[in-house]
C-alpha cells in the first residue's frame, strides 16, 4: 500500500475524558448491552470497509468538519434517519423506486442498516472506500427506473429526486441533533449543508442547497409534488412493526417513531394527517428520548465508526462533542 509520509506518521491520540451532553439515566450494564446489539446490527457493513487505515486519511470530510460532529451522535442519527424515511415517503416518484426495486416491506431493518452503512462509510471511511460506496450506489441507481402508480416515469438518477432525498436527510439529521444532542451554532447548520452536499452531488444531484435559507426555499418549491397516499401509509405501517436491535424493542420502536415524527416540519405533519393528540404524544416521546439520549450516547461513544475514524486520524474523539 502506497501511503503518503503524513499518513504514515499519524498515530492515535490520547483520548481525554468524554464530557458528553446530558445526564446518563440508564445503568452501565444496560448501556453495554445496547452497544453490543447496536454495533452488531446497525453498524454492520457487509463489505468490511477498513475504518482504521490508512493512518492520516481524512476521507471525504475529515475531523474538522461539521459533518463528523453531527453524524457522531448515535441517538440523533437514529431518530433523524427514521424521520428522513417518513419525509421521503411523501414524494410519490421517490417512493416508487423504493416500492418497485427493494424488499423494504419484508426487510425494512435491512434497508435501514444499509442506509446507515452508506452514511457511515461516506462520512467516516478513508477516501477510497467512501468513494467506492458512492460508486456502488450509482450502479444500483442505474437499474432503478420505471413507471409510478400515476403513470409518470421515474428514475433513481433523476437529479431532482436525488436532491429531495438528500435534503430530507439533511433537514432531519440537523433537527435531530439540535433536539436530542445539543444546539448547533447558526453558522454550523449552513456549513453542514455546504459540506454534506458533496455526497449528493457525487450521486448526481444538482443545485443542492448549501444553506438553511436555500434548503427552506427548496422545500417551498417541492411541496406541490408531495402526497400522502396508500404507499406512504404502507411505509408507516411497516415502520410501526419494525423490531429495532436494541433493548425493549417494542417500547424503543414507539419511542423512536414518535420522537422522529416530532422532527418533521409543520407542512409534512399536515400531509401525514397528524392530529393534535398524536402530535402531543410525539412531543412526549421526544422529551423521553431527550432524557434517555445521554445514556445511548455514552453506550455508543467508543468502538463505533466515528471513534475508529478519530483514531485513524490521530485526533481526540471527545472533540467531536464540543463546539468550542
């Protein structure tokens, strides 16, 4: 392997004591069980990317990026990922590709795991494996095309649909981090969008929003294309029965689904037909997740992809959780 001298010199940094946001409520044995289960399933990457070498390879973003900070928080990424799926399911053409070319109805957890693996690899893997993940998705997208239920043609390579999927993820990840981890400085939201659009652009998206103002403008333009239909309801029904690979899966599912729904913008909640009573339950779930998030965060703070990437770069993993 031909490594640059700077990469050869990189060594894992001594880690300082992690001062993570919030107060841990769950006892240590249960936190360790959560770590084993979650790392074994949700962080599974079937092709075995090496996140530990080559030393000094920053990947697509690197430890100074806002993307590394936001994506390092496990509970907010879980909630944000589920919320993104709820939001993405409102676009009939985006949903058509998933409906016709995936097994999400029988293996939604598998699809979520693959999505987590893709986000994790493009965020934290060295440059080569990160780009390989993008290239592999592009090859899959080449086969995803057809006719939607309303007769309109669709293609997973449509730059507009790629933009929609990416914007839904970006919005939900940012909202989840601010709600379940800690507030973001205003500049960090814009910088996150400016950085993270790299992945969408390499997948083929165009005019990807690079600021919160641009993201809100994009949502304003796309709302006329959205609908809650029978297929959207099917996605919500499948989500309602998913078994998450963490302790107390039924209770955990309801907690995360409610907390995820609470992240959606008002116009998306109206499309979902969320009643005031349901929204109150969603806010209660959000408050519960915020209380439990520090324990989940602590359980996942070491051994995950962000931790391994920091060791590869020779930087302190604790720094990812501080904005100073």
